[in-house]
């Protein structure tokens, strides 16, 4: 068991979700994902949720003030007392600086995966529009090609999982997070992890990094 505040960085398809689950299962710390938190606040109809919904309905990005306000409220929950994994925040230097005023960050894990591997991972992903089960044409294929094992519906591919869309997402990610990596590198808490390895090896490297 560890007591640690972790920021998890990684491009779409780098395996952040899978590794976060493994860290939580072993160490019992909380996962703080901004997407889920925003949906939860909107569902609760809280003041922050109302403001976020208004902005999102207008097709705009949720401002840092609202994001950090939601994060601050989340950090007060009992399951964060032993630490947390921050996934999705910070995305910018301004968010990183604001987050640093709210809480101490012990380590930043940067899952690095080549563009080629990420495109293979994401372009092979399929999902069931009915029961939301997720498959991969190579790694976790359904028993019957193109058909969901659970409910028999025809599987689909997300538009943003198509190769050209993935390349664009990766370019945007690199542009936004490069300054962020430098920010944490200067603080001496950035640890690079080879996310292109098998899941268990990646987790082993993470365990070594967090001690």
C-alpha cells in the first residue's frame, strides 16, 4: 500500500485507464477523472455542475476555474485521504500551477507510447452501441467477427478511433502536454514509463517508479 498523490499523463490509447485500475486495485487510492466528475456534478445539479453544463451546452471548453473547483471538492472526499491518481487534469501549465496550490503532487507518471502502436491500438478498437462492451480486433476480438458476445448487436468503430482522427488527436495532445512535461520535469517529479510494453511490464515499471 502507498500513500501518494499521482498525476497520470499519456496520449489517447497509452493505457492510462488500465494502469490506473491496477494501481487502485493494489493500493486502494482514488482515481480522479475530470470527465466523470463533470458528469457527476451535472447529475447532482450542483452550482459548479450548472455552470459546467451551461458552458458545455454552448459547445465551449469548461474553464479552469470550474474544473479546479470540481477537483477541489473531489479531494475533500474520504477516499482521497490515502492519495489519488489524477487523470485528465492538469492539461495546461495554468491548471498545473493552480492544482499545486490546492494539493501536493508527489509524482507524475508519463506513459510514452509510439504513434504507430497507439494507432494500432485505437484503430482496432470496436464497441457495442447497445451494451457498450469494448473489443479489439487483435487483442480482444469477439467470438463472431463484428458481433457483440454479450448481446449480439453489430459492433461499431468510433469516428475518433479512425487512423486519421487518431493522428490529429495525437498531434493536439503533444502540442498541449509538451510544456506540461517540462513543468514537472523541472520540479524533479516526472517519471517516464515505456507504455508500449505488455500491460504487466508497464505496471511493474510504475511500481518501481512510485517505490
